[in-house]
């Protein structure tokens, strides 16, 4: 019984060490994927329009109309033709008012290598959870400096959904089993000019 109690702290210590062990870097790249996620971003440019800008446009229009009226008063008294007033409507770009839906792909990396990274080419891969078959792959190049031992959040926006058949109504509230996701590091460029590539290893 004493032997069992003396071994118990060693067993607990070994379990804790395994649980805290970091994931292995991507085949020599020195990068550790700490976290990845994606979500929809809905944008309505009309709601983002600066209200102060509209007031300024209105003030400019009022000033112009006042100047034209001041010019027209003496012209009318001399029976000369008056200058037309400008259109009072504020011109808007109809395309700028269109609602847009985009997708934000995020990745948190840690550089466990000895060299500073200047760029990373990575792929966000989506798999069917039941079959493991690939249903989507989005490739990005992030030009971010990541020093040795440092972490960096990479964020890329795209108009392309995770898969070609994504349902926009369901994507915002995607369940954990909708897709199985993984990150593939394709290549890494270092600040010293050297490169690492998954295809050459």
C-alpha cells in the first residue's frame, strides 16, 4: 500500500506533462497552430455611412444654391435669363448601398523555430465529419512577421464561403459537427531570405 501511495504522485505528474505537451510543428516549418476559426461577416454600407458627411454635403449644397440666387437676383431685374439651380438630391452610388456577405478566416500561430518569419502560405481545409472527404479548401498568403517564440493572429477576408455548397442561412450558426477543419501550412518565408516548403520535405 505504501508503494502504491509513493507511486501515485509520479503517475499524476506524468499525466500532467502529457496533457501540457505542445502539438508538434508542421513538419519542420517551426509553426504551431494554436487556434483556427471562421465566421460570416455581414456588411451594410448604408449603415456605415458617416452622418457628418451627409450634413457637410447638405451644407455645401445650401451654400451653392444661395450663391446662385444672389447671382440671379440682379439678372432677373435686368430681364436676363437666370442660372439654373443645382439638383438638391445627394448623389449616392447604388452599388455602395448593396449588402455584402463575406467570410473571415482566422488563424493563431506560434513560431517555435529559431528564425523570424516574414510570410506564411496556409490553407484552411474543410472535411465532411462523417466520411473525412474534403469538401472545401481556401488558400491564403499572410505577410506577417513572427519572431522566434512569438504568436501572431492571421486574419483573411474572402467572398468565398468554406465550401461551394454552403447554406448562408445555416453557416452563421454552424454546429461543431458541420465540418471537420484542419490547417495546412504550405510554405514559410523567413526574414533572412530562406524558405521552407511542404512540397520539398
